[in-house]
């Protein structure tokens, strides 16, 4: 028998929750106020969402500034 391959895509609930929390402000702005502003927030959160949770408070603040 051959070796089993790891799954091509794996699901992680904590990462899914983090992604939801990252996009929630943009979704609220998009639905409640202006489309352009909501899309701007959604695009701004992409780099921060892709970086993951940073270990120190200073690094998290730097990530927040990057997103803004």
C-alpha cells in the first residue's frame, strides 16, 4: 500500500473565526453606509488577514497600521 497523502485543503475553525472577525467591520460598513468605503476596508484588511495572529502587542499594532 502507498503512503497516504495529507489533505490538499485543511479546515481550521480558529482561522475561520479570525477571518470572519477581520471582515466583519468591512461588511457592516458596506451594508450600512457607503459601498466604496466598505470595499476599501475589505481590501485594507487582506494583508493583515493573510499575516496571521502576531505574537506581541507591538507587532499587532503594526499590523493594524498596515491594514489602515
